[in-house]
C-alpha cells in the first residue's frame, strides 16, 4: 500500500507517483523548484539549495495555484 498526499492509500505505484508529482508541479511552474523526494513531505532543489515542504502547505499552494 502506498500513502497518497491527500490522505488516501493506493495499491498502484503509478497512481502514487503521479499524485506526489502533481502536488509538486505548482512549485516547479511558479518557482522553478525541482522535486527530488517525497513522502511524507516534498523536497525540492531550488537552484540555490534545497527546501522541504510539508504536505499541508503543498496542498494549500496547489489549491491557490489552480484558482
């Protein structure tokens, strides 16, 4: 079983990977940050270092980005 960022679970590895990548996508589009690790949070290369983002913040950022 794989934990999804929204709190659910899946048996599908592809669904798991796609869900975490989709959560990181707004950070890439808005800031140019590149996702390199996830679960339980997200870790990004920022160009000048790295940043870790908790799931709750990432979900809120994604919601704002999609408006």
